C-alpha cells in the first residue's frame, strides 16, 4: 500500500518553563508525518546541535539540557521536516533563576521516566530517563528479570536515555531506570515494559504421512509470535473446509475416514500483522484391493444419560482379515463438532460408549481395519442419551434377555456397571500371571460391585477357564500355566442387578522357562507437570531383587486407544518424563 508523503500539525507543542540554575530543562514536541520526520531544535531561531556534553535531542522529539546556566535562557522551538514539508512549533521560553548560595542536599527525583513501548522486530526502542537532585544523580539501567542488557545493540544517549537498536524478541521485558545520589544509598527507580512484536515462526510443523484408505491422518502445526499467530490450513493451495470427517481444532488438522481425494499437498499458514510463514506436508493415500466390506446392521440402545450401547455385525466379505474395529461418534447437532474415535479388538461386535452428555443426539459409525487398509464406514445411526433423572432403560445380559423385555429403573437405583475394569498383567515366573485391576469409579460401577468373572485361555484352541471372584478383590495370581505361551484374558463386573459386558480379550505371554526369576512389575507414581507432560516415577515391588536387572519398559496409551511401542529405559533410572500428551485426555500407563 502506498501512502502519500505529508506532515500534519503538531499534536504537542513545547511549553515555557522556569528552571533553577544547575538543574535540568526539558522541552517536548510531537507531530505525525509520512515518512516519519526528523526533529531538530532552534534556540533564539538558531539551530542547536543534536548532541553536546549538556544538550541531547532524542529521536522522539525531546530536548534535554543538563546543568542549565543563565546563557541557556531564551526562546526554543522544534522543527519537524521530511521530504514533503517542514513545520515549526510555537516558541517556548526558558527562564533561569539563580541558584541559592547554599544548596541543600536533595534526594534524587525522576522527572521524566521511561514509558511502556511496543516495537516491531528490527525496530528501535527509546527509553527516556531524566532525574534531578543535589548532587546530580547518576543514571543506571537494569532488567527486572535480572538478565544482562544487550551491550551490542544498546547505547546510552545523553545523561541516561537508553536506545535499543535492531530489536529482537530477547529484548522484550521490563527495564528499570535507577537514579542514585553519588556516594550514598539514596536512589529512586522508574520502570517500563518493552513489548516486541514478532512475525510467526514455527515451533512444530506438519510432517508428510502415508495412510490407508479409511484411516486417520493428523497434521500438527504450532507457531509462536506476537500477536499470537492465526493458523490456516490449505489443501493444494485452497482453504480446507471442516465437516464431519475433517476437523480443525487448536493447532491440528485431523482427517478421518480418508478417501482417495484426500491425497494432496497440505499447507499450514501462520499469520499475524507482522508477517506469515508457510509449511507444507504431503498425505499419500494407500489403496488396498482386498479390504473388507463395511460392518453391517449397526444398532444402538440407550443405557443411561451418559452411555449408549453400540452393536453391529461383521463384514460380509473378508471378515477373517479384520484385526480391529474403530467406533466413531460425535454430536449430531451443531457445526464443527469434534469427532471421537475408539479402537477395539476384533473379538467383539459390541461396545458401550460411556462418556456422553445427557439429552443429546449422537451419530455413530463403525470401520473395520485390516493390516494394510480399512473398510468403508458403516451406515450412520443416531441415538439419544437420556436426561439426568429420566427413567433409565437397561438391557439385561444375553442369557436373561427376552424379546421386547427390558428392565426399567431410576438413575439413582443400582444398575449393572457401564463397563468392565482394565486389566494389568505381569508374570513373576514362567508358569504364572499376576492379574490386577483398579476398582471402577462410582460413575462406572453404578452401585456396589458384588462380584467379578475372570476368563483365561491359551491363544491357541484351548479350553477357557472361568473364575468367580468376590467384589472386593482387585488381583488374582494364575498359577500352573505353560511357559512361553500367549494367554488371552478378560473380565466382567457385576452389581446386585447383573453383569456388564465382558472386556475385550487382553493378551500376555508367559516368560520362557530358561529366563529364571522374573521381577514383579514396579509400583508407579504419576505427577502431572503441566497440561501435556507427566513425570512417571517407580520403585521395585517388595520382594524383587535388583540383581540381574537389565532395564525397564514403560508403556502408555490414551484410554481406548491401542498401546504404543514401549519406551526402553536403563536399570539405574527411577523416573521418566512423558511429554506431548493431549490436553484433557485420560492415559493408561504401566511398566515392566
């Protein structure tokens, strides 16, 4: 944009002052002009030098005269000039009164202190500081955060004004002017904040992805700058439009149920009034010819004001290749609602979503996954949660269910648990598995837990063993097992009303017979450090020996998501910091 050169009238004119001999005289003038004007001063209509031992003309238009004497008395005016014009202010008179024969000592007093200033990167910041006192005060500068002042880009103008040139982000902060009486501890201070505007710079940028059709792609883009940059996502140079499948929130772009048309170049643009920055990543969509067909006959039943039971049938084609199902759900009304996803194993076609809000319509669909691809999404279904306090409809267990029969009870009455607890599995020897679980919260138990059922079997075609356990028990040692064998385990919980759906099968391999004694799993303690970071501390369980310990494995995953690869840690450590977690998310962690 081109601005015509020009110069306006003065917004502040110099004013006449009376100053005692030996003190400080200060005149100011302000004017707006394009381009910015050069300010000079005239004394009795003769141009003053910009800087002498006593006289300082600041770029802001301030005239300072130190150690005023009778010869300084007279008329002063400022002259503002640029390529367009030249303007002179009104004249102001400086009257100098004689100093008393005996000058009483005076504590330092700052008559013109620094002012808060906002400056763009590579600009200049001027902080004025003028003080009077008897004897004449000494001026010094410091930062409130005790960081050193950049001596390479900073200089002092006149008797104590601070000029910062080629301003950078590290120059931002609070600067303190201190006026001190020489040889004493008498001082006074004035402070001002320097705010540095900076164009965006990326601290995390999107990385190229290869994803199967119907998979999920996530791009992350974080930028810093002042003002805070605004993030915009582009696809092949055009703005990305959010819908039920594509979401943009915080600094993320999430593409669910990827289709061939999503194969493109994606750009993250961070922009503020200081500039912009762009980063590019590619999404490559991998096609699979023998992927399974979509899950069939999806249906939903309301369980409570916060839970809905979802059920479906396996795909008609290539169902044997399915390794997992992902359940997708979101609020049916409103714009740009966030879509949530839960991944479960291929051993069940039922799942209870238990983190819903009361009195809302939710839409659901299911996708079947194989190692190199995924099915199309199932048909969508909409189901409504109950209002708090509304009569609650609960489906009884499979053996008790009859056609059309339902058990109706109030929300505050005992009901079956919403879901089973999550299992933690370790081995102390090659022939046992220590099974443990945490008690369900009151929201999930919906009454006192009266009993647990624990099933286990070898992953090969072995018989399933079922154990009935009391409701106050939270662990069980399974003994007499085969070494180096994968076992499948699952659990269900019951109240006096009935049993919940069993958990998905969880696998665990017993150690090899030659591996000797296996230590018990360490005891974990978690300490949140901030909204995305957790400190994990552990100690060996009672009875475990340090001798022969080769290291630790730390596992963690977002609740209802698959477990990621473990973090290998050396044996001498007893804590580890896990960062980059999602805000307001629930994570499960274990170590071995």
